[in-house]
């Protein structure tokens, strides 16, 4: 493994990710807390979750074409500025209405819905949708940018550090800090996030060199030549889709990820109600704290993930991650203890990072640079687009199950279903991610270069 320094351009991308994801973590708590202060209806909360996930289904494919056509660095920075404006507008709206809002505990105890609830729910839904759309483009561009910043044999280390930093900020530092800021004033996390997104945009727009054109760190003559006249968006999408579908390994990973993300989205779309009503946590800071388990595991995964892969092989590490995630969800579905919930999330978070580091690095090595944005977008269309279906599934199970099973059993049902689904996927992953298949794909990609 190449242990040379990753360079200043990589550090700018890393700093941008730290700032943006810290803000995301703050707002993660604030959005759920605001929603639970406005309604206890699981379907309404599900619709808010759907607003953040639907863009992955609708925009993933065109975003890939866009990423391969324009300056990836500029695209990331622009999307951060769009998110900054949207979050700032929501923060101002919440600031004008926050004094009239009940706490989630008061609303659960029978307090009347505030008169401003329809306005705030509408504003929250619109901003969540805008953030989701910008995130689709931003994440695709940022991930596609990585191979132009570091060498190929540095990708695991660079991605591992990036995932560790993002997850630490997004899920470990941000949520408890967001819970504290919510207690100060509900608008503060939103306004703080707007400032952090501005910082993120400045950092990523300062990346220079080959990254500006989406080229690799050491492009060849073909990479520097202007692309011939384009055949149009539809043809370019078809080219990216066809490449992924013909690649047996990446096609398998995309389909597996789609099912897993659908199950996870179903499990946690109404997690705020699960934590408040089953775990008994009704304070913002405690809610933020109990949701840091996955982040703690992710940090551990970012530190030891490469060792796990080296010991098990990439394919077996992915299959092991599926098993661990399924068992973690099974524990969550059956516990009423915040401590057990947190510990289960620690183990699950570690497995998630192992999966992400392996699969992201694999895609960056296997996919040609000229197709990287489009193939990545098709991969994410399958992998992330299914989250919207999962959100509807989870919310629908709770809403339909409550009259038959009672409130608590209905809130547990999507998590239990997700756990069983992961365990059913395990033999599929074990069979299709055999180390020999992974090695053959890596060898074929290296030979094509």
C-alpha cells in the first residue's frame, strides 16, 4: 500500500467533508425533533423521510451525465451553496415560529398541534427535498473526484479517512451537539449548518490542478483530448447503464446495496418515534447521544477496515458485513434498552463502513474515468434509489400495523423485517462475492488500462 502523503488537494476535500457533514449531523437531529414537535403521525414523518430519499431515485441517472460533462470541483461547491441557501431559509422560518412550538413530550401527552404546524411542515418538506436533490449531485461529483486527487493504490486509505471523518462528524459529533443546540433554540442548528456549508464550498472550490476537469492525477493523452461530439443525455445514460449491467461484480453489488438500503430505510424512517416511545428518550441531547452508536462503530471501522479486508479478502469482508448488519438490526428490533440499542448500532456502524470502503474503492478502480460519473450514478440509482421505496414500506407498516398489533409492536415491525431481510441476503452475498471473482475483476480492469 502506498503510504505517501495524500496531498493538499485531498486535504481540502477532506476539510470540506468535515464541515458539511458536521452540519448534516446537527440538522439530522433538528429535523427529526422539529417534525416530532409538529406531528406524531408516522405517515407524515415518513413523507418527510421520503422527500430526502426520492431524489436518489429520480436524479441519480441524470446527475451522472452531468458529473461527466462539467467541472466536478465546481459542481460540488455549487451544490454546497445551494444547500446553504435552503438551510438558511428554513432556519429563519423556524426562528420566527419556534416560541409557539410544544416539545415532543408535550405533543405526545396531548398538547394541541400548533397553528404554525402546516406552514413549518410544508417548509420542512420543501427544504428537505431541495437538500436531497443537491446531495445526489454533490455526493456523486465528490466521490468521482477522488481518483483525480490520489493515486490508485492510495484509494482505500483516502476513502477510509474520508468515510471516518464524514461519519464522525455526521453521526458522532453532530447529533449530540445538535441536541444541545436544539435545547438552546430550535433554529440554531439550521443556521449553524448554513455557515458550515459555506465553509465547505470555499474549501472545495479551492481545489486546483487536474481535479478541475475530473481527470485522474496523471492523465494520459486520451484523457486530455476534448471528447467528441456528444450523442445526447439519453445515449450517455445508456452507455453508463450498459457498462454497469455487463459488469457482473458491480451489478451484483448494486443490486445487493439496493435491497439493503431499502430494508434499512424501512427500519429507521420513523426512528425518532422508536427512540422516544420505546427507548423512552424525550430529551434532545439524549436523543442525539443514543444515535451516535453507528458513528462510533464507523470510526472504528475507518481505523481497522483495511485490516479486516486484508485478513478476510474483499469479497468475504463484504459478506461478513451483511451478516453483522442483519444481526445488529435483530438486536435493535427486540430491545427496549438505550444502552443495548447503542451497542448494536456500534457493531452495525463498523460493518457499514467496511462495506462502503471496499465497494467505493472497488468502483473507483474498476470503472474507466470517462464513465465514472455515469456508472456511479447508475450504481447509486439501484443502491440508493430503493431508499424511497423503503421509507414508504416502513411508514406503511407502522401505520397499518398499529391498529392490529398496537403502537409498540408496529414500531418494531419494520426493524424486525429489515433484520430478517439482511439474513436472507447473506447466502447470496457469500456466493456472488467470492474472492476469485473480485480478483478477476481487479485484474481485468488493470489489464484494460
